[in-house]
């Protein structure tokens, strides 16, 4: 631009008639040319100087014993020396805050504070005491746009290991799990006036708890101290002794020592009785993910007490709350953080306040939540399975006696339609019970090796009809998708449930995507409190553009009978059924959602590459009552009288001789008659007293050729491998129809 203006001046000078103007324009143009050249040279020299300086810095710091980083003004790393790369990994291009997050819970405030000081004075440094030890971070300006950062590890000086307790002016003790004291810092030696060897020499019973007040014999007599404890490696711990409010000089000591408390690697808060946070140390702010606690209240940061936190604080301020610890949860974006809070009265009558000792229990509470959720789902599953078993017995009796009535009524009978209605609704109830069994993972599965691309393609026509004309259903498949081993019919039920839910979430209009892909996990994946082991998986994602699910509701969506739909629009069993089927298949199901953007369900199934034999097709029994006659003696063992009554009548109608027993013991007593000929046992699996497989094995010792039909309202795997160990046995699930019972018995005997 400047050159263009200079050229214009020179050209105009040749067209001007007045000599003075010509000379002025010519002189101005030449001046601008020289100015442009000077500016270019200055920039070129600056770049060359900067490059040489950068090269010099890299050469000087390459073999430096400390961690050295070169960043721009925004903290983006352009160089890290060998020591820094060995400790933090390859970090060029990353932000310094992201790299230091490994060492500090919230490094950004520290970096901003140092950067501001560098802009004012050219250099700055700050000591940082964390649970990992003592570090010194310094920053220096390199030119106008770059900063040189140095991280010094001060845990070892002159070959002697320096621990965090040694660096604080507060009395601190390092003790082993046995209670043996291995180190006292100078402040602790001055307070105690001696060198005790065990904790029992300081504390009466040798046991101490963080947040509690203890009487300690000091060089100046007996004093109360507040304990702040930090767990170390291999069960060792650092114990800090803070002045208690019960000492006359405690307020002065606490205020004078708050600078030391700032660097104490134990989270501490100073709280007014109305909940206002008066002060906090660095460790507390990092634990709560806060840059500052100024003008904040306890209720703004933590909740989960079950009552107003201010009530608890007021009781503690009045001495009525004792020193009982409370487990609280972070608020807002900090909801995944759990802390144990112990309150202690401080300040005396002049400045009454509370000192809160915090302990990070996030990992403990997360494990507890996982266990509680697992126990909850297991308990609900057991309840659902038990309810399903009882309902299956009732439905067997209802549908069975309905079959018996249909034998005596033809299409022209005025009662025929009513009987058909009873029969159809009994089948609908059986389907609902099947969903309960699916959730409890106690249903009968018929696994086979399937290709999900074929399964979804076959299902597309039905799914398109389900979603309607205003919803677009798109399938995206991995061309090299692996196979899985699962029950095809049950998986189709899962996909239909998920697609219908996606349709409802979008109010009947939008796009639904179904994506399949392969996934290889080289390490364990932890997600939504589930642990997915390493291996090869096939992933199915169902993605919608609906209104989304809030985080508090997302945790409950797999619970049976829990639904976000209005009354009458759903049973609340769709997702719980999908959960049960996927888990029983050996897979995992996860849900991710964002309000206003949509929801994604991800299903992970172990890939199956080993060839297996094709399964024989399952032939569904004809719904029409079939007239199959047979002969033989049937020993029917069933503890439910209505089921036993139906089954015995059905078998007798088909020509069988039926012997009845209401328990296993009665059946064995009948079989004591050696002259009694029995061709087949039809027995319930779960009964009071001796169960089905147990009495059958005992009976087969004397009658090894007898055929067996097991019936149960539970799934076939309810009795483990017992059936496979019993020869000539088959399983018939409840509720069964007259046809299914007579066909199964006929098939076993013929």
C-alpha cells in the first residue's frame, strides 16, 4: 500500500507544471519508498532475531533438568523440553492449562494470575503445594508475544525428600498405618516440645479422624487441636493440627495462619453461621472447581443434605450439631463431586464462625451409587420375575380352561365370540408378562448367529409403517460389519421399541438414523457406571432429533413402569424390556441425550466370528385346537391346583391316563409302587419342598427310560444346567395352551 502511494507521488510529479510542486511530490515519493524499505527491514530483522532467539532458547532448555514450556500469550504450547515431554507426554499444540490439569484440579486461575504479573513486571513465580508435593511455577516474558514457563519439582532438595507437611508452618505429622510416626515438621516439634514415636503418645487412644477436635499435651499445657487428615500412599497419612476454637488464642492463630492454610493440601472453608463462605484455601477451591468463593454461600455450592444446609450450619454454630460428618453433593456443573463435610466451631465470642474440613469422597460415592443401582435393578428384576411366574400360572389356567370351553362351542355359538375375546386378551397379558421376564433377564432366548444388516433390512418395512409418513428412517451400515450371536426375534423387539420411542420424542416428524459399526476396545471402557471389557463389538446407534431427556430423568429410563409419556400412552416397559434383552444377550445399552437436540441410544454386542451350526426352525403350534389322540400314562406334578386341573383334563381328553400329585414328595410316594407303569413325567420346575429336576433325577434311577416334560413360569435357564443333565427331557414354558401341552407330550412319546 505504501509503495503504491509512493509510486503515485512520483508519477504525478512528472505531470505537474510547477517545479516546486514537482520537486515536493518527487521528494515525498522517494521518502515513502525509503520508509517502506525501512519498515520491511525492521520486520525482517525482527523475524530473524525471533527465530534465532527461539532456536537459542530451545537449545538452552533442551537438556534442562526442570520442566520447561514455551507458549504464546494465550497459553498455547509451541515447545516443551525433554523433561516436560517425558512427564506430560507430547504436548506441543495443547494448552498449558490442559497439560497441568494432571497436576492441579483447576490450573487456569493460577496461570492467569502469573500471566497478569508477567505483563506488569516481566516475570513472576508462585509456590504450589498439592497432595503430590511442592512445586514452583515461574513465568518470564520472551518478547511481546511469548512466555517461558518453568515448573520446578521441590519434593527433593539436596537429595533429601521434601514432603508437603515439611513445607507448612502448621504442625504436621506423617504416620504409617501402624501408628508409627516417621516425621514431624518443625512446627509440630515446637508445639509438642518432644519427639513422640507413635500416635498414641499424642492422642489418648491413638486413633484420629479428620474434622474432629482432640486434646493434646503440648509444651504449654493441654490444648485442643482440630485435625485435618490427608491419606497418603500405602495407607500412610499426613495429620495437620489446627488451633481449635476452645483455645483462647485460637482466633488469632487461625487468622495469622490462614496464609499457611491456603497452601495446606487439605480442603478447608471458613463459614459464617448464615452460610456465607468467608474464606477458603486453594485445595478447597480446586475440589469444588471454583476460581473464588467470594460472596458465595454453602447452599450455592453443595446440597444433598435432605434439608436446608443453613439449618445444619445454624445448629453447628449453636453447638447443637455435634461434629457429625455429612455427605454432600456439588451443585450445577459440579454434580459429580461428592464431599464429606465436618464442621467445627471457631472464633470464640468475638468472631464466631465455622471451620469446615472437606474430604473428597467422589470415588467412594460413585462406587456406592453403582452398587445401589445394581442392587436396585436386581431387586426389581427379581420382583418382576416373581410376578411374571405367578401371572403365568394364572394365565395358564385362564387360557387353558378357555381352550376347554372352545372344544364345546363352534363358530355359530353365541358364546363363541366371548370365548375368543378371553383367549386373545389372555395372550396379550402373556405378552406383557414376557416383557417383565425380558427385563428380569429370565425369558427364553433362542440365540443364533445373525448379521444385523440383514435383520434391520428385513425389519425396515415394518419400522417405516410404525414411524409414519412424516418421519424419515435412514440406515447406515458398516460394509465390513461383524456378526453377533443373539435371539433375532428379541432383537427386533428392541429395535422396534427404540424406533417408536424416537418417533414419539419428535412428535411424529423428523429424521431417525440407525447406524451400525464395528468397535474394537483395547482397554476397558467405563461409561454410565458400566464397565465394558476389552474386545471386539458391534455397535448399533438409534439417533433422533427429539426434545431430549433431562439428566435427572435419564438415570431412570431403564426402570420398569417409569415413562415420560402421558398416562395411557405407554406401559413404561419398552426400554426396560430392551435393557433386559440386551443384557441377557451379553451386551450393553447406553443413552446420551441433550435437551432440545435429541437422544442417542447405543447398543454394544460382542462380535461373533466362530462358525456355529444353524438352528432348527421353531414351528409355532397351530392356533386352532388340534385333535391329537394318544395313549400312555402321565404322572402330572404341579403345585398350582388350577393349572393341574386344566392340564389333567386336557390330557385325559386326548386319551392319556393321568396320575396327579401336588408336590414332588407325593410323586415319589406314588412311584414306590413298582407295579405302576408311567410313560412320561410332566412336572413343574419350581415347587415348595423338592424342586422338579431333583425329584426327577431320583425317580429316573429306578425308571431310566421315562420321558420328561418340564413346565415353568420362569425361563428355561431358571434351573441352570439341570435339564441338560437329565436325558430325554424337554422344556415347555408357561402359559401353555391345550395344543402346546398335548403336542409336546405326544412328541415325547412318539
